[in-house]
C-alpha cells in the first residue's frame, strides 16, 4: 500500500517542541501498527518569514495541496508584532485554510475525567463534557472584501481622519456546506445541532439561519436543530455547556466561542482541531490538523509546553484522514491513562499535585502507554 | 429645582413587570430623599409595533432626545420572530442607541457575595469580582453599510444563489471617544484598561488598537493599558476574570464578551447597564439605562422575573445622569442586604435555599431595605 503523506509545519514558539512529540507517536504507529507515513517538514509563520520573507512560501503551499494531511504546530510571536499585516505569521495559516478551502473546522471540547477539577468551572458543570464546535473557516469577516484602513480626511467630524473596514460576507452555498458537515457529525454523536449567529442584528446572520434551516428541513429532518443568538450562546456555554452536542457557527463567532469553550475543559493545552475541505481524488478530504492553543512565546524552548493538544490533533488525522478510527481511539485512551496516572505538564499542575514532567517526558509517557 | 425628567419604556416580555418595581424605587426616592422626577411612559419594541406598526414611534424618539434619562425594560419575543428585519423589536432599541448617539455602553459585572456560590464558576474564581465592560454601541457591524441579503444568481458555484453582507466599519474618531470614556472610568476604579479586538485578522482591529494606544499615549499615559485578542479575552474571562478592571471593545465583541462575563456572576437577572452619549446643554449626558437581560418571554407575566438588574440600572441613572452617587450607593447597599437576607427570586434559588419571592415582593423588600 502507498504510505500516507504528511506535511509537518511546526511553526513558531512552542510549535517545534510539541510537534517533536507527535513525531514520536507517528514512529510508534509505523513500528507497531503496520502504518506507513511519508513525512516531509517545512516552515510556516514567523519561521517561514525569517527564511523566505513570507509566512508561507509558494512551494510549501503547493506541497500542502498534494499531501494527505498537514500537521501544524502554532504561528506568531512578539518578534513579528510590528510586521506589515500582509506578512504577519497568521497570514501563513490563513492562506493554508483559504487555498486548501478547509471550510469545516472541528473543535471538540472534552473534559477529561482526570482534569475535571482543573477547570475554573465547577466539577458538576463540566464533568463528562463532550461537545463539538464546528466553525466555518474559509469565509466571513476573515476574508471578506472590501477591507483595509483608509484616509477619511474629508470628514471633519472624524478626529484622527482614518477609517477601518472589514466585510462579513457569506454565500448561501458556503453556509449549506458547513451545515451539512454539522448534521453529518451530529448523526455520529448526539444527533443535535445548535446553530449560532446574530440574526437579530445582522442580515448575514439571517441568511445563516435560513440556510441552516433549509439544509435541515430538506436533507436532515431527523437531526434535532435549534438556533441561538451568539451572545446567548457565549452565556450558555459558561452556564451549562452540556446542553450542547454540535454547535455550528461562522468564522468569527467560532473563533471566540471555541476559545471560551476550550477554557471550560481546564487547559487549552489539551484541545485538538481538524480543518477539513472537499474530498480529493483519492477520497480523502483536504485536511489540516492543529492544536487550538497558540505559540505561547513566553514558555517556548523551556520544555514546559503540553504536547497533548498536538498529539490529539494527530489522533484526529488518523480518524478523519486515514479512516483509522481504532488507532485514533487507541491513542486517545493512552493519553487518558497517562493523565489518570497523574502525569502533568506545568499547565496541568493543580492543587491536587501530580508527577511533573517536561514536554518530551509527556511524549515519552504517552508512547509508553500505547 | 426642576425635576429630573425620565422616559420609561418597559417594552416586551418581563420588561413591564420589572419596570413596575423600579417605579416603586423612584417613588421612594421622591418621598424620602427630596428628589423630584417628571416621569413619562411610552412603548418600544413589539409593544410599539403592535400599536403603531413600528418598534419605535417618531414621537417616542423625539421624547427620548429631550429627557434627562431613558429607562428601558427589554424588547423582543417569539411573537415577533417572523416580522421583517426593519420592524423587528430590536430595531426600536437600535434606533434609540444610534439616534441618541449612545456610544459608551457600561456593563459592570460584579459578583455579589451572597451569590458567589451561585455561579457555574468556582467561588475562588469569581468571589469579589468587579469588572466593567465598556462596549462601543453606535457603530461597527451593527450599523455599517453596505448590508443586506442579495441574489447572487450569476455565480454557478453558489448553491442557493444568495449572499448576506454586513460591514464592520470604525472611524478613528469613534474609537477615540470610547477609549477616552474607558480611561476616565478606569481612573475612578483600578486604573487599568484592557482593549480587545482581532488585530491579527481584521484591519478594523488594527485601527482600533492603534487609536486606543494613541489616546493612551497622548492623554492618559498614567493609566495602565494592555491589548488582547478577543478570542483570548473570552478565554481569560472564563479562566481568571479578576485580572481585569475595565475592558473596552467594539459593538459586536462587546455584545458577546459582556454576556459571557455576565454569566460569571451567577445570574443575568442581576446586571444593569448604562448607555451614555455626549453631554447635553444642561451638562448631563444623553443616557439610556437597561438591564443586560432580555425579555424572557418564557416567564413573562408570571411574577418570576428578577427586577434587580432593572433596579440597579436605575442606580446607574442616579450616578451617571443625576450625579447622585450617594443615593446610588444607598440603593445598591439595599439590594445587597436583601440578598444577604436570603431573599430570592426563582433565578437566584440555588441548592442552599432561601426565601422565595415574586417579582413584586422582591421590589417591596428592596424598598423596605432602603
Ligand atoms: C492565529 C489566528 C489567526 C487564529 C484565528 O483567529 O483563526 C486563531 O485564533 C485560531 O483560532 O485558530
Ligand atoms: C437585543 C439586541 C439587539 C442587543 C444587542 O445585540 O446589542 C442585546 O443582545 C444587547 O446586548 O443589548
């Protein structure tokens, strides 16, 4: 059989450290589960800018289009804060999402039993939490035109004389395809979808609501669908997150709501994500996997980073790109066991203590548990 | 002395019930503190639509421009869900905000000691919480043009054939004036401002960050200023909300983040807000006061609503419109005492029990405590 092709883009900050642990896991699956991976490495974000003057070289972009899956660490850091908007590290990531057309961003928020006391929320509110936020990732205000900062000098009332513009723009087709993903995912979970927007103040939100409802009524009437305003959604996520199964929302609301949801689980260092596009000729979706956390420049290079989010992102790759659901579950169980044994990177170290480990020791423990 | 003029707009759902309790409080201050109020009542939202076919009659709008302060209950309800966007109840509220130019929306999130166990967050995370979210209220994607839903029939790739558009638009002047309010408020509190946007993906966010920084550097260098991406902000509000003092952010982020923050305090039924504009000829700011909660149609008319948010909104009116800070504090203390005595509307009834009361009994208890 042909090997699975992987492009690894560690990126900036803690990206390279956590990705090194994923490589150990990949090696384990090659050695012990008869899988073959054809792995290439390249640069993205600030690391790519330092070398090529752009946060994503065309060659890297082309390679990303060819492989079965891209694994990304994290991008960004204070070193790049003053760069022009067009070459900021984030633009590399946004280019990958846009050109690979990765419209469906899956962000599971699960609370691991061993970490239930670690959340800022009460145990009884988050224990057993298992929700999935599906964020539209290729459209909306992230990519809409017109955009930019312009002079507004003819307006004497505008002290400062500038205006900043972004455009929230969604087509019905963009909404329908992500809605379909939401219903498909819900069928394999709790069979419930909650769609979030601000249809009470935004016309794009009205279109969102109508198109999600249309897909439901015409194609998935058996899945339970509800609609919620995004402000109420933020509130309900804090009040009682277990009322949800799958949440589907747009690019910007998804960015904010998924970060709030992430924090419910106690540590951002635990949460993986998958960004999926249309199926390629080989039947696999275009796909990029990355932890929800950022590049954490403050702790980079110190062996303090938690590699679990990145390792669980690889588990999602096994499941969604390679149809290796059993292997994915095996990896997830290994992570659970290590956590249950009290093994803790600094971000997971709560008042109840545990065995402190470094990034690389955490990777070793997970491989040992496999 | 001339009386203070008030326009009371109870609105829809629980609005009339909670506003009836505010009227009791107003009467108490007239009878016991030598204040005089000239109170008029009118319709807004669905109630106005039912009578006039518009969610805000021109006559009401004109009156709102004249009075010292508007007190609003809540707008909206399922009865109005199928109305055209232009006459939805929310449009009445948005018209008031826009035409009165109420750019500074103050949303304090305070955790009352008696309710600290009531939050879904752990007591040690929220006890003593006292932050202020300052939301820009007259611009951004709420009001930006172009906007609407259009046909997109010439685009064969767009299944469904429609496109929904909204525009996020901020001028430097709009940002500067709300930034000034933030720094002024911070000076009377913890002297710290955190500004939130998505400058990493939105140019309007870059302008926001630059202009807030400009106001800081040129006019308020003594106030501590930090910047945070709004997704991280949502996360930090859940993780450790007490790190903040004043948060300043745009209309849409403010809508979402303030609802998340509201939930930290345990009950939305507790939280007031003030929306302030420029100073009028008499030196008072244009002002509208309203609870953060909505019209709660599910419990309307049953005496279950908590009137405290609306009563505390009137306390904000005493402070910000009438310069009656002592009276405002007196009212806030009365609310605290009633809560400390265990008096509870249904939304405040936790496992630890308490004395159950109706909306109107809660109002009576607060007046008695005054
Ligand atoms: C890094 C940034 C561009 C990105 C986003 O805003 O989408 C991040 O916050 C995320 O959620 O993946
Ligand atoms: C009712 C609605 C228009 C309003 C808003 O979105 O601003 C509400 O959610 C609020 O926060 O005051």
